[in-house]
C-alpha cells in the first residue's frame, strides 16, 4: 500500500502540460500565446503559466504585458494598412477624374481604352474605398 501512495504522489508532483502555454512568432514577427502546441515546423517556447495566487509581491503579469504589446503592434499595422489603402484609392480617383483617356490591360497582352461606363464605375468604387479607408474608424461604427 505504501508503494502505491508513493507512485500516486509522484504523478501529482510532475509537471503537466496544463501548467504551460506556448509562445511563438508568426511569419510577420507577431508573438502569440496559445494553449495548444503550434503546428509542426513552427518554433515555439513552452512558458509556465502564471500562478493564480494573488500576492502583493508578485510583479505585473508578463504574459499580459506581452499580449498588450502584441495587440498594439497589430493595431499599428492595421492603421498603416488603412493609410496605405487610403493613399492608393485617392491617387486612383485623381487619375480617373483628371485623365481624359485611360488605357488598361485587355487580358491578352495588349491594352485597350476604358469606356466611359467603366470609368464611372471605377470612380464610384474609388469613392467607396476612400470612404472606407480614409475616415477615422471609431468603436461606435
């Protein structure tokens, strides 16, 4: 009976996967923290889960800091993406409105002139893109 007790207590003291999370970076350098092991071929680091015990001497949870930092970088990339799309749509609209004739690829290695109907449709599309990407996004929208 004493051998069974020793073996049982040994299993209880061993590290289980429940005590760890996985830290890994995606192809864009974004750091992720997950409970599941990343797909094969992705380098990862096993990080011990923070303790649930509250203590005044415990420093700020590093995992939460990393998640906030990762979210900030994601927000910065999203903002940069929106600005770039705004710039492109604005430039395209300027060309569409100011050029008398616009040549475009005909899909067969040549070019053809854009019809007035195609030009009007493209102007409308660029105005929609400008509305979408150039206006400030708020949480209320």
